[in-house]
């Protein structure tokens, strides 16, 4: 398949000539277009460990396992939309996780 050097349309072979239906370019020889691509460096992927991913707010909540008085918390809608959401807690010391329904 040959392409027009002016507009990029596909050239049509007419007897011994090649012609462009868009811009009326014509040539007696085939037009060769070269294409190249540069491949850059790959980006490094950062791995997040469990300790790095703790971005939850800390509140004063007593752990039932170790008695520590600080815990992370987050909420999730675990039941239907018209019911209250479930609040989850995770102890900052022993990583014990528990939930509270409202």
C-alpha cells in the first residue's frame, strides 16, 4: 500500500501512474514513506508496603485485645444504602481489627 506524500491518502494505481484521489497528486514511480519509533526508558514502579499505606485518621478508641487507646478508623457501606455505614477500627499497636455497627 502506497501513501500520498502531500496529504497521506492511499495512492491508487492508474495504468502506469500513481494518483491521489484527494489532492490530485500524481507520480510515475512508487512513493516510499519511512516510519521510525523511539523507545524511551521504562519508568520504575514503586512498591507500597503495608506500613507505608496507613493513611487513615487516628482516634482515641480502646483496643479490646491489648488495651491500647489509639486506633485507625474507616467506614464502609456494607449493608443496603438506606442503613447506616459500618465503622472499622485497627489498633495502632497490635493491628487488631474490629468493627462497630450503628
